């Protein structure tokens, strides 16, 4: 009796809305179009939205729900395209089972995983594989051995084949994640959001470079403002600038493009006033 209840509960948590054909369609879209319309404002968001769009149309029948989730997926996203299918697969599994309730979980998951996955993907597919096999292939080609070209072609074919398996793996792991946390969705949401905030916070001092070159002088005493700020909190100025942008983006008439222009103008003005450098 208990086994039957557990089986029924599992079936309820796995409605099976998405088919293998849906996974295949998303996989092909990601392989071919993950970086379409790449831009400095949202980077890979358009490619991600395009890849998951058929899934969204199948899961959200109400226009307002579809628009809301499309808007969420069209926010900033950037990772290594070779391994990004893992994130897409996990996303599809979570949304299939929790639908609109998964909005914050998915947003936090994407934010939290895109950075680490980018680091892994860039290292493996951007450095290690091209360096090793590219060196071997180019050396053989320079020596007049056509096998070098064949090696390079085969390596790239194998990479495409590997990429093709990552989205289904991510989908299975995402389904497992939701099944295990089915009764603890709030905890999963908070964990995902906290992960995303932690990653964004950790990126601030490495991405935002802003210092105060102003030196206060009184008689023979001089005080470097930046040294004083570093004693209070390292990278305090970048943190304050990021906090200011987040506050501005919370306003209705403010968007990311206006925020970028504001930062540019603010930076020029403060630099000429010798306040920021």
C-alpha cells in the first residue's frame, strides 16, 4: 500500500508534459543559436530564450504567464555555450514540474550556475582541448601530414556530440532535484536565490574597478582617501556603485540601457572632478 502511494506521489510530481521531441528541439536550438543576438547588455539572454521558447509555450497556456516567464528568461545570462545546455536542461525539468512557482528558483539557479559553468567550460573547451589537440594537429599539418587536419575535424565532431548529451543530463538532474525537494520548495527557492546573490556579490570586486584618487591635505599631513576606505572595507566604492545601480533599476522608468548611460556619464564627471579614478 505504501509503495503504491509513493508511486502515485512520484507520478504527480512528474507529469511528463515535455517529451523527448521537446528536449531534442531545445537541444538543437541551443547548439545552433545559443549566442544569437549576443549583446553587451544581456549577452546570451536572447539565445537562451529562443532555446526554451517552445517549452514555455507548451507549459504556460495563459498569455500573461507566458509573457512573465519570457521576460524573466530574457534577463542577463552568460556562460560557456559548450556546457550551458546543462543549465537549460535543469531549468526545463524544474519548470515542467513546478511551472510558474519555479520562477525564483530558476532565476537563482541560472545566476548561480552560469559563472562556475563558464569557468569550467572556458578552461576545458577554450584552453585545454584547443591547446593539446590544436598543437598536435597543426604540427602534423606543418610537416605535410594530412592526418593533422583529420584529427582537428574529429575532435570538433566529438565536442558537438558531447554537447548534445548535456541537456538531457541536466534535465534528469533537474527532475531529481525537484523530486527530492518537492515538499521543500520554499527552502529550494531561498537556497537558489542566496546562491545567485552570493555569486553576484563575489563578482563585484573582480569586475567593477573604481578607486578614489583624492588625497586630503592639511599642513604637512596628507590622507589618501582610498587607503582609509580600504581599512573600512575593501572594494567599498564598487559595492556602493553596484548598490546604486540596483536601486535605480528598481524604479519603473529605469531600464538597463539608461543605467549604463548613467554610469558612463557619472564616471566621466567624477573622473574629471578627481573623485574617482
